[in-house]
C-alpha cells in the first residue's frame, strides 16, 4: 500500500472550495441523506467517459439519481454464472431494493468504447484482442449491435448509428432480467433510452413504438 499517494493538490483545492462555499447551503440535505439513506426515483446507466456529466445534464442534487457507469454504457445479457457482475448487481440493487421507477440507458456521441468495438469488428482493433485485455471481451457484447448496421458504409454516420444501436441493445438485454421484466409488466418500472450529442448537448430519446430516436 506504500504506492498509494495523497490526492493531487488540484482535487484537494476543489474539495476545500466546495466545502467552504457550496456545502453550507446543502448541509441539511446531506445530513438527511446520511441519516435516512437514499431514495432515488431513477437509475441511469451511463458511460465512464468523463465528458458525460449525468448530474449536470439533469440538474439533479445528491440522492436523486442512482448512477452506474461502465465502458459504452452497456447492459450485458442476463447470465447467472456466479462471477463478478457489477452492472447486473447495480441493476438488481436499483430495481429490487431501491425500487426505482425509471431506468435510463444513456449513450453519447464520440464514444470510445463504441469506436473500439467498430475497430474490432473491422479487424483493426488489435489492442482489444490481446489475451490479457479486459476491454476486448466487454466490447464483444456490442457485436450484435454492429451486426445490425453492417449495411452502413459511410464513416461519417457509422459511429452514431452504432452508439444508438448500443442503447437499443442494452434496453433489450434489460428485459432479459426476470426482475426487470416483472417490474415493467407490473407498471412499477419504465425503461428509457437516450443519446446525447456532447458538442451541442442536444438529447434524443428512443421511441419504442417506431424504434427510432427522436429529439427531446
């Protein structure tokens, strides 16, 4: 543990500034959350990408969103294999224990994970196919989304199409989780798909009736 170092000074300065100038106005909220626990209404599955500011986009305060992040905002298929399933565990906790009313899968423009899967599928992503790669097997989850857009050849539209297909694939995978399907069928839970253009912060929502993304 001797390799663990102190926080970078810029993070400490940001924390101290927040604690001094912004925390006092929310002191009662944080004390309430600490005592009573969390009761969020919505879970968001988002990408690890640092540009995706989930709370900033929705203007949420602490305790209002249950957020899970992973590479390319993916929901794996439902599998009971006894292994480490971080995303599945987060979904289970949100649906069964927090009993959220809404579950949102949020994709975004310029997703590096989606680009990595495209490279793999096109035979150029050697870094992801190494035997010691963790990302390679994870990005393989996206291959079905790539298979749906094989007819697209324009490099200008291919990444965006893949990003949106990834959101749809995750929504489909969600319904493979028995406790999710049960909650949806009982009208206790609604599923939502979003795609955000990071440059303009324009958001599109997936309309399941027409299986297409529409401006929000």
